[in-house]
């Protein structure tokens, strides 16, 4: 009987332990669910910018190709053997400088013979004129002598022109390229010898859509460079094609730009921007502030939290709750050294509560033009709005945020360190 009683008590205790364990697990899971259900997410740190009306310099951006205002590939007019090359690569030459000499021995001999014949014909003409003056010569003899002298002089000029064609001269001053021929090589008319480019003034050819044609005029400023961030060259529009390409709906534009240091090279790819008249009181924000979605473009605007939200964002500290339940607790805390209250760790909860007093509101906007990393806001924002410029990928409407503008996301890390 006693043994049976011990076993019964053991089973009862075992059942109580099992019930306690199950109840504890149930209460723990319920408490965890309740905790996460009522827990507010921590405030996200973002960078912001205050929207202000500013000056706006609109422009037309395009891609173009640079060429020399004067630049040609030189060729020979007549055939012959290369006798002498009188230039080297990248040499600057003057106008009419001789660059190439072909073998001209035959042409020189023909010219000497023809000059002798021309001198003889001229002497005959002189005698015929003298005889005509004395009255012993006929008009026919004089006309024949004059015709022979004129023909000989014309033949001398022709042979001189043929001899000059054996030389290749620079049509204008510029820089010559790499020779495409060698001494002793036979050249035929039309064979390319070398390119010559006047690099002091360059022209840039580009195209713009027909919708932007009314914005362009002769004389407008053109800036160009290797990228939109590096527009180190400036010129002006010199020509606008009066015809729009019906296939591409583009119009050709030509500009000129000075190139005194020779940094621009013919055939180079460049980014182009034609600046338009400046506008005032334009609302614009950094392009990093705008997020594009299937529903449209939007930004996050930082607004002060409502009083209820602010109170919820800064609940009473555990120490304060315990102090309210235990009147003796504040006296114990007051006995602590006063220096502990000024530690940075004690100030963090107050700073966090102050930062969490801001929330964000998702605002859909209508975008306009873009310029130098900025985008125009046509509708949706007003003067004084504080717009988030970094950290949007983890934000949602109504979320608590903390503003930190110590780092400007529009600048590189090196510039931030230098400042």
C-alpha cells in the first residue's frame, strides 16, 4: 500500500512538471509573439536635402565627333617614283612647304629643251617685228612668228606645271601624320601620301532630335569634353542643317571650338552640351533622391512625427518603470556618482529618441529636365520640403528615420575627407 502511494505521488509530480513545461513554453511563445507584434522597427539613418528654388541652366545634351576645321589626306596628281620624303610624323609644317619629291629628271630635260625653243621663237618674232617696221616684212610672216612664240611660251608653262606636280606641297599650315609611302615606291595618281590636320581650331558634328531644333540658334555656347562631368572645352554653334533626316528624325549641328593646346584629336568621341538661357525659381533635387517604380517616380519627404508617434517612439525606460514601483529606488540611484550621468552611453537613448521623432512620407512627383546630377521637379514638391537623398532602398511610408547629413552622397569619399 505504501509502495502504491509513492508511485501515485511520483506520477502526480511528473504530470505537474509536464504541465508546467508545456505551460511555460506556451506562455513564452505567446510573449515572444506579443513582443514582436508591438515592437517598432529601429529608426533608419538617412541623408536629406532641403528643397529650395534655385537658378537652372537648361541645356541640350548630345554625342558628337571632333574633326579639324581644315584637314585632308594628301595625294599626288601624277605618277612617278618617290625620290625624297621631306617630312616626318607629327611635324608642323607651313603653307606651301614641300613634303614629297618624285623623280623629275625627264620633265626637267623637256623643260630645258622647250625653253630653248621658246627663246628661238621669241628671237624670230623680234626680227619679224623689225622687218615689218622697215617695210620689208609681210603681215603673214609676222603673225606666224607671233603664233610660234606664243605657243612656245605656253608649252614652257605646261612643262613647268608638269614639273611642279612632281612635288607635293602642304595646302595649309598644320600637323602632318605618319608617312604612308617609302623612298623608291611607285605612286599612281590618287595614292594617299599623308594626312595633314590644322589642330588650332576644331569642329564638332552632332545631331539632336527634331523636337529640340527650335531651342538652338547660331552662336549659342557649346561645351564639350570626354564626359558630362568634364566639360573643359567651349565653343559656339556655326551651322545648323536646314533639313531634318526623315529616316532618323535628327538634325545635324556643327560647332567650332578653339584647341590651342592640341588636346582634342580629329575623330575623337565627345559629350556635348548646348547651354540655353538661365531660368530662376526652379525646384530641383539630386537625382539620387528620386526612385522609379511601376507606379511612377517618387521621393521620401521627412516630416516631424505626430505627438502620439513621438510618445510611442520613446517609451519609459525600464529603470523609470522600476522606480515608479519602488519608491526607494531613486534614492539608491541618487547615491551614484554624478559623473556617470554625463557618460556618452547615458546620452545615447535620449539622442535616439530625438532622432526617431521624424517620419517619412512617400510623395509621387512629376519629373522635368536633368542637368549636372540634378533633376527638375515639375509637380509634387514645394519650397522647404526635406527630401531623402540616400538610403531609400530600405524605407517605407511612415517609417521612423534619423537624419545624418555629415556625409554628402553626391560627393566622393576623397572630397569629403579633404573638406
